[in-house]
């Protein structure tokens, strides 16, 4: 009697088990190593939360105070340039306060729980788009694949707040495809947690579907008003100043050589060039990318489709002056767009299409252990996803 093996089902099981085992092991390894958990990005959120509790939210952007509180975590004096600056919007500070107490490690775990909940909240918006094309069990596999998306885990491991960006992006994608302009606008407002990314995502709505723009302005204004109320004018000024510090690229743990954008690529390809020159080139191309995409959206405003979100997401990663590996969370946009195109065209069996997020996660996990692959695979994925979307695209419809 022949035993028939369903290779697709076997691949799904192997992928899920592999990721579900490796992630907790890496997480526990990090928690067991003081050098790793005190060197994670979370220390900036911890300092901001503790400063807001003890000194007032308006002082959260005070670099000297951030240095002081971070020294208390690492139990040694550090140079100001060694400080992890808190460069995130004021509306995140209450979440940092909610997570942080005097115990740094417990605070880290509490923050991880908050961010995990935010990630989980975004997933139903994405799987709702594929529900009509997939059986329930395959849609569940897709949800698990998104939950195990490697950039999500990287963000959690670092103690970053990309979960809020993910939630906003999920709302934006759902709102675009379901014609829910209020959701798209609210999602865009949440994406301002990374202003340099949000600008790209906003561009199409300047030239069409203006109701989204109106909801964005309303939602962003509400967040700005809350931020002003919470930190005052001095806190808002501190936020702007800290963005300037981050934008300078000098010190303060910016790690430009490890970025996955144009600046990072140039730093690695041309190490003999000055960082100031490379940074200038990067900012010039950032401006040119915004200008060229604005012209593209203006000239094609009548024929723009929902699929344009994939182009803006990739451009945001590639040309923004500050993009790290965890920011590949933005790739969830072209991944979802590609899956929807393939499902609508019946280009591949549905059971194979749901493997896309899991396959990409395994590829990124594998490249995580090789500096060469870490700095190569993201670019291959970005251009590969755009090429696949262009190749299999459906006829554009006016959204």
C-alpha cells in the first residue's frame, strides 16, 4: 500500500514548528544575557517611561536624563554618544510608563506583552481580506504565518515599538481594499510613529481618494493634540530636537552601516567615503524619491489601484534615512498584495500561496546568522516582491 505524503501540509508543519521553536529559544537566550537585554533598544523606552514617571513627561526627551537612567540599568557610566536616544512620538510615552517599573527585566517582559497584543490586533484586518478566497484552515495558517513573520520577532527581541506601525499598516491595508476610508486614515495616523515612512504611505492619497487624507489629518491632529497635552510645548520641542539628532546620523547608536536602506548599502559598498557624504546622498535620494513618486501618483491619479501600497512601502524602506531590519515589517504590505493578486488570478494553489509569509520568515531567519546575507536578502525580497506584483498584477481599478 502506497503512503501518500502531502508535501504542502508537511512543509507548513515543518515551517511553523521550526519558527515556533527557534523564536522562544532566541528570546530566552537574550533574557539570560545581561549584555544583550541591557543593549536592546528597549532601554530607550525604559528610560523614557521612568523619566516620565519621576521627572515628568516633558523631560522624556532630555538626553542627559536618558543617559542617567540608562546608566542605572547597565551599572556603569556611559558617554552621551553611547546613549540610546528616545526618538519616538510623545503618544508612545504612556505605553512606556505602563510597562516600566524599577525592575528593568520585568519591564522588558511587560513591554513585550503590550507589543505582542498590538501585533495580534493587526492580524485579523489582514486575514479578513483573504477570508473569501481561502478555506478557514488555510486562513488560519496565514494568520499564524503573519504572527511568526520574522521582522515581528526581531522587533520584539529588540524591544522596539514596530507593533504600533504594524497595527497602523494593517488598518491602512484593510481600509484601502475594503473602501473604509476612516480606517485607512486612522492607520496612516498610527504609522506616523515612523514619520519618515508615513510620508511615503501618504503620497497616493494626496492625489486621489481624498477622504482618506481627511481622516488622516483628523486622526493625526488628535494624536498631536494628545501629545501636546501630555508633554507640553517643551516636550514637543524636545521631540523635534531629538529627531534632528537622529537625522544627523552621528553616534547615538544609529548604526548606519547595518541599515537596510540606500544609506546602509552605500556605507557597505563604499566604506572609504565619508559618512557625511553618504548621508547627504541618502537625503538627496530621499527627496528625489518623494518627488518622483508624487509625479507618478499625480499623472496616474485616475488609474491608481489598491496595489500601490506595495510600492510606497518598499520605497519607504529603501529611501528613508533610517531603516533597520525590524522595519521590514513594512513588507507585509507587498506580501498581502501579492497574495491577493495570486488568489484572484488562481495563479497558484491556495495551499501554496499561504506559505509565502512563512517562507520569507525562514529565509530571513537563515540570513540572520550571516552578515553577507543579512545585508543582501532584504534588497532581494523588496525588488522580488515588486517584480512579482508587477508580473501577476490584475487590471487596476479606481479605488
